[in-house]
C-alpha cells in the first residue's frame, strides 16, 4: 500500500468518524457549531437556518467517504487513481466551503 492509498484510507475513516458524530448528535446542538452562525447577532440569526447546513455537511461528508473508499478500492487495480481521488476530494472540500456557508442557508420568507 503506497502513501496515497494509506492517505485515502485515513481521510475516509476520519470523515466517517465525523459523519457518525454529526449523525449521533442532536441537530440543534450540532447546528451551533458553525462559526459563521455564532458570529451573527440575534436579528441576523433569525434569517438563517443552520440545520440546513448540517444536512448539507452530512451530504458532503458522505460524498467524501464514497469517493475515498471507492478510490481506495480501485487504486489496487489502477495505481494512478489514488492521486486522482486525492485531487477530487480536495476539490470537494474547496467547493463545500461556499456550499455550507450562510448564503445557502437563508430562510425564504
């Protein structure tokens, strides 16, 4: 097992652990973990629903787990796929920064 395969396995297992924690913790409590929500005053907080961000975060974590494990398994047959999977996971993480932000969690009135 090369360093990229072991890195994919470590990323996938760490993401699975975070996914399990977010699944076990109450959504109201876990929605308070978002820094952008805690920095708003009370009037701004009423405009946003951080529970939407929790559901989006669970989707992103599941996608990273799926890509990481499938890339890990395929990399036994095609050695260069682990590098491609690493790049794909980094792209998912970069896109998720804006996907989980307050802009996508605004409550429509």
